[in-house]
């Protein structure tokens, strides 16, 4: 993790949540925890706290609660700039796993 | 004083605003309840969204509002309910903004009632607030609410046009004017 970012945010989990959402534009607790190979509970707590404080918004898709930055929060553009800078400084392996996820559709019956 | 359950939205909002002010907490009503008040309840919001512009802690707000019988549910959230009222109360985080535009404390509207003075968004800022939801979230209900308020109250169209330009929504302003004129 980036020490300065962790110092500002006060929590490794908070940094992970924000960096993930910055990289992917949205996400749910389990996939964020999986991306950083960490426990689910602290990630969920951070997501709930950030939503409560107006930084994130969420919506349910099926049975999954998906979070993203609240576009109406005036601090979001500058925060994203900071997070993009942090993301640039991440180890290549983590950066690639966050940025190069498959987004295009895949038919249900299509073989891998 | 009438029981909480018998108060109108405006009365309850004013009572809350006054009570919080007496505890040193300055709040401004925002969101759907402004639409309800400005549209004479043609749109019915289920909650009162107050922005705390004095930046007090959630604990201070909870202590103040609990004196009226409101309970913090779930605990440590920004959400409060009263056993006798259908209206819940929320405190979305400050600052008071509509889109990118900051609204200073001096630019809010006030409505006086027997139970206190309510501070709330002006009709023009209420329209911007609803339109921001429409532009950011494609929420068509909010577009209808913006038109509802603008038809019921004088709106500063110059300010609204400038706001649209700053938001990069020039086409949205044209669409809104067409709807306002019933075209």
C-alpha cells in the first residue's frame, strides 16, 4: 500500500476500497476483498461508512450491492486524481489486476 | 404544541430546524421534501433531508434530535425515525451543493411557522438539486419534480442557465425549458 495514502485515510482497507473503485469505476465487497486477498468484513465496513458519509453511492444488482463514487459529492474529482496518482505508483502486478479486468460480455454457453 | 404525529411536513421540518439551532446546529432542508413543500404536496417525499452546514458530529446531532423523541436507527447512521411520524429524518453530509455549485448559508430560503423557522433551498436551487439527480443518475422522477417546482414558483432562469453551462448540460437546459413551457 502507499504509505502516504494510508496516512491520509487512516486505514489500509479504506485505501483498498478507494483505489479499487477508482480503477474499476464500481465494485462490490467480495470482489474488492478478493482483489487484495483480504478479509471481507473490514472492506464491507469501509464501504458502509463511505456510503453513510456521502462519498459513495450503492445500488443492488440481483443480490449484489454494487458501490461507486457519488458523482454529486464535490470532493470526488480531486480525490480520484489523488487515487489515480497512487495507482500509478502501485506494483505492476496489482495495477494490472485492477485495471485489466475483463469487461466485455461473454455468452452464457460460450466455452472458455 | 401538537404531538409530533399531527404536525405537517413543514411544521415538523421547522421544529427540527429550530430545535437543532438551539443546540448550535445549523441545518438546511434539501432533497425531496423541498419539492413536497414547494409543490403543496403534489409530490410526497417520505423523508426530511437536512444538510448540517455547521459541521457538527453525528453524536451532537443525535443528542439534539433525541430531545424530540427521534431515535437513531440503525445506530451511528445518519438516519432517524420517530414512533409517531411517517417521515424519517436524514443528515446527508455537507457541504450544501447542487452539482458543482456551492450554496452559501446566506443564500438559502426561510419559511416561518408557529413552531420555528425552517431554512431550506430556494425554489431555484431546489430545481437545480432535482436536475442534478436527473443528469447524474438519469432519474426521470427528479426531472418531473424540477418542472413541478418551477411551474409553482418563480425561478431565476438566468441562474439556472449559468448552472447548466457550468455543469456542461446546455442541452439539458433547453429540454427543461421545453418541458416548463409544456412543449
